[in-house]
C-alpha cells in the first residue's frame, strides 16, 4: 500500500508533529502515575514516573552515516520545537539533568532511582521543567539504546526529587 501524496509543506508537517507531541505531553501529564512497573505500546512506567516515546526514527542496521546524521538533525529539531512550545507555555526554560552523571554513579555502585537509571542508558542529559502546582516534573530527551537502534524523542513525567547531586546541572 502506498501513501497518498501529501500537500503539506515541511514546515506544516513539522508544526503538525509538534502539536501531536504537545497533545501526547498533555495526556502524559494528566495520567495517573503507576504504582508498579508497567509497559505500554509507546513507553513504560513505574512507581512515581511514566515514560512515553513520542517519536522514533528508523533503525540503523543497514544505512550509512548520512542517514544517521539526518535522523539526528530531525530528532533534534523536534526536541527543540517541543521544548520551545513548552517554555512558551510555562514561561520558563527547562533545567538540565545530567544523565551521564547518573550512569557513572550507577557504575560506581550508587543506587540511581528510576527513571533516571533507565534513561541514563539512553541519553546523556534531559531537559526538565518542574511543575510545582502538581508536584511533578516533565522531561524531554532524545535517546538511543545502541547505535543500530532507532533514535527516540522521549517525554517523561515523574514525581521524584531531581535536585540531589550528581543529577542536576545548569
């Protein structure tokens, strides 16, 4: 089956994707946080957090560096557009959580709480907006399980305190 030709310009398609991502973020923020580990079609969760994969690239088993670089640029553009929309909505930019520090702490025997432990195996950092009115936070990142796997635009909502070192970086 072939797709019908699209009359959308690249800018329109990008705007439409941003709006879809914003709707998914709103659903994520409105959903209850699970009390136990769970899996869903587009993510996973556990006590006090939920992770949602908003967008995924193709895998990279049989492609060249040009394909990978194009996918990285596209994913970064989606992250930037969504980040800008959320910053405009909430009036403040995100903090940065250093997931590399979480990964290193885990290697050093420190117990790193979820979802930071899992996310640190996918990405180096994440943008975080504290949402004090709800006692939650929202994070965005682009991650990848390994070089052959798809890049993923990931949104996370959680209730844990992220201010403890070594996680916070600004």
